[in-house]
C-alpha cells in the first residue's frame, strides 16, 4: 500500500504573470477548486493520505488552504454556502499534510530529493498539479498504484504528443508489454524532434521507489542546468526497472494558458450535464 504522495510546488509559474506574482500557480482555480486540490483529491482516491509538499517562498496560501479557517466557517455556518467546503473538509479530516522548502530552484529532480525528509524509505507517488488529469474509470494515480502492485518498480504516466512538441517533455522508448505498458529502455529530457526516440511523453504522474533518492544525490545537472528526474530514472531504466503507463483518460496542461482554459471549459461542461451535481 502506497500511502505518501509528494507535490513539488516551489515553481514560480511565470507563464501566468502577473496573476502569479503573489498567488501560487497551484492555487489558480478551475471553476471553484484550485489546481492543487484536484491533485490532492486524486492522491487521496488512490489511497495516499499522507500528503507532502515541497514549497518555496510565496507559497503559504497552499498551507492555508489545507487548514481550517475558523472565521470563514463561523461566518457561513448554517447558510447554504456551508456545503461548498465539504470537499476540502474531507481532505483536512482524512489526510495529514507536511511541508519542506526548496530554497533554490534546481529542477524537478532536486525538488523530489528535497522531499526525501518527508517521504522516508518507501515507495511514493508524485503529482505535478500543473497536469490536471481525469481518468476514465478511476483517477490516474489509482490506476498507477495497480501498475506498481503488478510490476513492483517505478512507474511513469505517458501520453503521445505531436512531434513538434517533444522538446517540451521527457521522452521515453522501450519494449511494449501490451497496449498500455512499456518497459522503458531510453529516456531523454526535452530532445530536439530529430533526436527524440519516440513521441511518448512523460506527464506529471510518477510512482517512485526510494532508491531514487540515492540516484538523485549523484545525478549532475542536465538540461537547462537543472537536476532532471528523467536523468535519474534513466539509471533505473537501464536495469529494466521503470514502466511507462499509457493511461485511459484526459490530461490538461494547466501550466499553459491554453490548457488552463481547456480544462475550465471541460469541467464547466461536465458540471452542467444532466444529472451532474
């Protein structure tokens, strides 16, 4: 049973300036819920009730969101607005939240290594809130937990992307096990299209084994001068210990304005479908 999920949330969110000058990008709302809450709900539905955040300066709003607001709750108590807090109350009641700070922005690999103190020596999930995912039958992280239970190694979620977009992602290739699973042999961080081994891109969902921390400690800065989780996972991939999972569902790149608008439109339509709550 995987009980811990790590959320690297220290990034600046510069593509949403000036909105993110003081507001964490993870707190941008898709309808009435911030991006980070969608991610925590996905982790919780996958059985992960120990939520760890790697934060940075100006991110205190995330801590406040996953805490009780006595003044507000007292103000709306007994009104028709009280039920609007039900979803966040459930998370606060059922999950534990811990925080540590990434003092320098050295990449996703460094952020995950910073979270070691909160995770310890056990397998754990990683969710990047920028990628808002909707699984077809169950959440993407819940699907990945089942993949881990079967293969007992690190798992990364992937999807096919247009050739012109491969330079934006970590790209994988390897031996197909079936339509959904690939045993990864090669991983490249943001390759030029002509150098990409495939168009299978890693998106912001991982299940990692604790050995990744020791590998990250010895992983030199790579693309962009940052410590890349892709470079560290390549070490495990050479040993046949990383599975790529092509999940059934939708993924919205809410790190971009276009993807954020697409997600907002999708959830608005879902809310207004007949029978929707």
